[in-house]
């Protein structure tokens, strides 16, 4: 079955790159609606943007969506991951600015708000994208692929010179509340030198130790340290799920990312949909539905920090 929220949620925060305060309201939507974004501060042209991979127009440092009228909203990946990870297929996202608030740098604030209001099953079958053949991309030293699997599985590897991060890898099936339990509270991260570079370029104006992990060599500058020993690779998996959600339906298959990011996942989706022999749209059986990320979520799965 398709699913939406029982009641609207409202989140207030600031954008990571703009530093501007924004209010995000996520409201229930009817079956077959999908996920849409409305820029309520834009009133002179079309302000609706579908949350779909082919409306991504920038993947530098975050994922940005745009419509044909030039209306944009950036940093959508953590909210999209929260929606996908809690099994929400229909929702209207309204925002009064150009950037989704970064909050604590993870999906946790969005997940907490969603679970607080509850989930509503809808009387409509859920369709999913089943991967039939491997599709891959390899560009500029990063790679990503989708291959056939019975469930949604994410495998990721990262390799940073900074000793505080180093090499990390992890594999997780996204069933049985795994996203909420294992990934949702893992924060975005960056290197100290990257912060200096971004801020000198007028970016990351809202960034700080309250919404990102910052490392410098073998040091973690956040007083609290990591929430998990491998928090960095887990956050990359969170991002991947959020970017994969822009396919428009859950994907049944195995995602493998090696040093990948927003650009890699978007290029991968574009390659997938250019290959009609590599996928099929199916109506989920009860057994398949039970293995999707939103099934079997328990309140005890969620830990904020």
C-alpha cells in the first residue's frame, strides 16, 4: 500500500549554504500524488517542483531541484531520505525559501517529526522499480551502480586522507526500520579546509559544529565527537537513499557507491532510466512491501543522538 503522513509537520531552521531561516511544512497528500515541493515565497510564476531525478540541476555540495520556470530548492536530500526511510510515498513539501534547513546535519529532526504525527496507509497499491540488469557509472574517480537484489540494499565505501575519517565501508539492507535505526541520525561531515574554502566562496554561511561534523587531520572538532564510529560512511548512505528517492518510486535492488556523492547517484538514475531493459515497474506484493524501508518501524528504532 501507498502511505502518507497522518498530519502535517512543520520544521524551522536555517539553510546550510545560505544561512537563511526557512520554514518547511510537510503535509499529507492523496494516493498517486507523489512528492512535490512548493516554494510558497514565489508568487509570480509556477512554484511547484516535482521531487524527481530529472529536475535536479545542481549536485555540488547538495542536491538542488528546479522547474522549467527557474524556481529552485536545494539541500533536499536529508528530507527525501527521511520520507523514503519512513515509507512515505505521497506528500506536499512547502517551504518559504530556496533551501531546506540543515537542522543538525542529519535526517533525525525530520524523522522524529514524522514518527510523532504517525503514518497513514492508503487504499492504493504501491509500485516499485525492480532492477533487472546492472547499471553503473564511473566518472572522475567515483563510481556507483545498481544491480538486481530481492530487497533494497546499500553498500558504500569512502576513503579520506584525514585520519579522523580514513577508510570506511558498510553494507545495510534498508528493511525492518534499518534506515531509522542505523542511518537517520548520522550527520554530514567536512574537512576544516573545505569549510574555509566554501565560506570564502560565499557558501556554508549557515554551517557550524551544531549542524556538521568538522575534522582536521586526526581531530574531530565537535566537542561531542562522532555519534557512531563510522558515522561518515553512514551519512553517505543516508544521502544515497535520499537521492535514490528522486526515482519517484522505491527501488528494489542493490546500490553500490565508491567515493560517490550526489552527482554520482543522479548520473546513475539518469543512466538507469535511459536503459528500459534494466528495470521494470512492478506492483508490490505483500512480501515485497514488508521488505521496504518504511515497514516495521518501531518508536524504539529511533535515537536522536
